[in-house]
C-alpha cells in the first residue's frame, strides 16, 4: 500500500450509494485528487470495490467493515452474487 500524506480526505458513503452512483462519485473524487494533488481515502461497499478500483487511478479504495477480514472472505465465498 502506498503512503497517504497529510492533508487527506476520506469519503465514506456507507451503503447509501452503490452501482453507477458510487462509481460516479469515485471518478469525481479521483479527478479532484489529481487536480489538487491530495490523497483521498474512498470506502465503498464490497460489491463495488472492483469496479471502482478498475475505473480510478489515484484514490485509495478501501473496504469499510466492522467484522474481521477473514469473515469477509468467507462471506464472499458463499455469496457469489457479490462478485
């Protein structure tokens, strides 16, 4: 993982946005990150992480979770529709 330098912003829409809406927000954040040379931490639902990561180049895309990461892997294993 690359280092995040201060100042930075964090965008965490929880699950209020998903699909095309979260991708649109991520692209806007990516453009702002590039324009103003600032790091942005962008959290999004697990089902959208791949799409957001593939369509942005500068923001730091992370998964917000309150459960230990191994449980997320188990969940993804048994919920193929999430992929």
